[in-house]
C-alpha cells in the first residue's frame, strides 16, 4: 500500500495520540502517504481529511484525548451516510484505514471491510471490553486515575468516619472497578459479571467497623444492576455507616497516558502499518496477548465471547477481610 488514513472514533482514551503518532511516523518511514480523518466516521462522511507529516504528530504522545478529535456518527449507519464515507476513501485513493476505538468503532470498520476496504482496528477504549485482547489502549491510565481518586477519597472518608461508594465507568465490563478496587484496597467491588450479594457486602463492612476501621470504600462499575444511590442507602440502613457517593465519570478518560499505555499504543500503531504493508492483507484487529502483539480477522475478533475469570475477584475478597 502507498496511501493510508487513520481516524479515532467513539469515546476518547488516553494513548490514542501515541497510537496516531506511531501510525503516521511508521507509515512515513516506509514511504507511505498517510492522511488524518478528523471526528471519526462523521468526519469521513464530511471529507474532513488532511495529509499528515512527521511534524503533524510532534509533542502529542504525552497528551490525553485525540488530536484528530472524535465523534459518534448516526449518519454513518444510514445508507446515504455510509455511501459518502466510502466515496471519501475512494476520492482520496485511500488503500487502508486504521480505526482507533472500541466495539462500535470496530463494527463501523467491519461494514467498510464488507464494502471491500482494508481496515485495521486498534483497541482504543478505557473500558477494556474488547474480548480478543488482554488490554486496550487507555485502560491502564483510567485504572491509575481511579486509584488516585481512591487515595484522595480515603483521606476525607477517614476524617468523617464514613463509607464511600465510588462509581466508575466500564459499561458491561467491570475491569476498571476490579483492577482499581483490588490495587486500591477497596472493601467491596461490584462488577456486572457477578451478582450483587448485599449480605456479604454489609457483613464485610460491619466486621471492619467492629475492629475499629474508620472508613470504607465500595467500588461499583456503572453496569451493575443496583444503582449507586440504592447501594449507599442500603449500606447506611443495614450497617449504620454513613455512606456517600462519588461518581468519577469523564475524569477517567482524561490525563496524560501512563508509560504502559504509551508503549502499548506505539507497538500496536506500528503493527497496524506492518500489516498494511503485507500484500493481500485483509481487515484485522490488533491486540496483545501476554507480551505479544497479535492480530485477528476483524469479524472473528468481534464475535469472540467473553469468559469471566473469577480469580481476581476472589483475590480481592480474600484480601479485603
């Protein structure tokens, strides 16, 4: 291939800029022309596309968000909008498209693949909810952001001798809550993959209170069946512990990416270029297994079924006694 493009789509994630940088500079190193599409699929429809140079991605790796901006596009899901997107790729003679985003972005890329375009997906989402890869770009930074918040909240919770329900993102995937809760010493962790056991939660909190513990942290992923308000109210009623709610929301998406996310994004971005350089390459999803950068057929990656590993949740319960 001689001419490729890159876009970011859906929710932003720390490390997207590092991935863009790796795609752009990797492509230029291999004598390819590379174009940046602004505002995801919406920008593709509108023709918001410009050629990128080495200097286009200078001083961005350490920045959160995405220099290409991002958006969600309902028009892309219509025949007219999709047709305009394909027309833009053909008008600029784009031979390969790198899509950085989550599940919805990948599904948009799959539709382009079915229309005969070569698409390489890079997993850019803090939720870590793409099954085919161990970790997604932005997840590690989001976990560390939550971890920092847990430390700050513990200070004030201890001063007031109360409990705090901290609500984190993740939609149907509880990985942010699980990883941050385990490493942050949360007394209880609630994730969508497991049923809520209020008896166990309250028993843990009462045991802590009886041995003189002055505060408690309960981490709740947003996809859990019980709301944060109901959870806090039930804990207060059944344990006598005054319990407040903190919703971290979009703070989890911002901030400078960790070294781990920058490394992951750089490796994956360059791998996307390597794949596009291979003759006859079909659409792929790039991920990581162990410490190896891997790739799967794009449709195969999207159709993989998640299996919940209970070992980390069990460890968190053991260590929270």
